[in-house]
C-alpha cells in the first residue's frame, strides 16, 4: 500500500475522526482516548475508528475496520480537526475543538479549507505520544484555480490602446516636434473559472512607439496634448511617407469573488492600429516685399 495519499483519504472520509495506521496488535478492539476525555474506538464500525496498512481506497473504507498486516509497524493515529481560538489551547494534548471557537479558513474560491491534520504514535507499552501537527489548513483546489487564472491572463487580448498624433492632419513637418498621445485607461475583464468569479484588470505599464524612421521610444508616459506635450518625436530633414506603430505592455491584477487584488507576475501586449504619416520638408525662399505688403 502507498502512504503518500493518506492525507487525501483522511480529508475526504475522516474529518473529525481518528484514523489509525500500522499494526493492529493493540488497536484492533481497544478504546483509543483523547486526553480531553473524548473516546474513539479503533476497530469499530461506527465510522470513527480505522486501522489500515497505509492507504485504503474509498470503496474499501466506508466506515469499516481495516486490519494491518505488518505486525512490526507502529500504530499511528491521524486526526483532522479545526484549530481552536481559545485560551490555553494545546493541540499537542488534544487537537479536538468544538463550538464557535473553532477556526475556519476560506480557500481562494470561497469554499472552506480542509482543517489541520494531526498524528500521534503508539508506544510499545500501549501508551501514546503527544499529538503533532502534520499539516495546517489546506486548499488542494487552489493550485488549479490559480493555473486557470494565469492561463486566462496569458491568453487575454486587451482592446488596443488608441494613439493620437498632433497635428492630426495626416502629415507633419520634418525638424518640427510631432506630439504623440496614448490612452492610459485600465480595462476590466470578468470570467467564471472553476466555479469562481474572477475579475482581471489590465493597466498600461509602458508604451513602445516605433516612429517609422528607424527610431523608437519606450516610455511609461502616455503623453499629453498641446500645449502641455510631454512626448514628442522630431523627424530628421527628410521627405516621404512613414508608418508609426504603438505597442502597449499591460500589467495585470486579479481578484476572486470580489476579494483583494493580486498582481500577475508577467505582462501581456497589444498592438494599436498603425498610423500613416507624410513627412514634409519645409523650404525657405527669399522674397522681395514692398512696405505696403506686396511681395514678388
């Protein structure tokens, strides 16, 4: 038999009861008592006492007694019980906790976590060691939910950031700063994953402007319109058409069932529609004008 899956068996079938693992020489029919006076009977068929040789499939258990076939193995009892919120509570003496002082914890999806697991070993003279904690509250389903949320984030496609150029005329002058502005608004995505309501919030983290002339700018600044421009690019002395592209890197957060926000460890990206521009090269020309404004 395999012992590594014992906790899964206990969590499903022995919450609030005792499971004994090992030799049955002293535990197949004797009463096993907790130090607080509560008694569980090993070898009984009342659904509380079990003696098994490591692991029992659920179909084999059903509250029945399983007798160990390894006479030299020590008897180990496992007890799954909530921790207690009361003065002088010592789970090493007795993990049992009743009433409204029992501590409950929730999993990420809002369900109750499986309570702590305790164990104690029977000595050769029939006495028992103190209880020891094997595990604290556990949520086996949390890993699957986090993986589903991470997949949802990594495959999410935010609406591309809107990009604006000033002057917004389809053409700009060389040697004159061209103003660039990007939308910096957050986007919210909601999905139901493994039965949990998950909100995902994507916020622009930084922008990569590719100006079409071989130059690019990476910045966290979304830019501002004229006359308070904070992001500009000046095309060199040239004349012709260029295509401007904007890539936005998004940082993300998620929350489950309206809880606290948690950050993702990676960003996702979106590409805005390209902007075609004509770069014009202004020419200077000497003119002769009279004092009354007539020029030739």
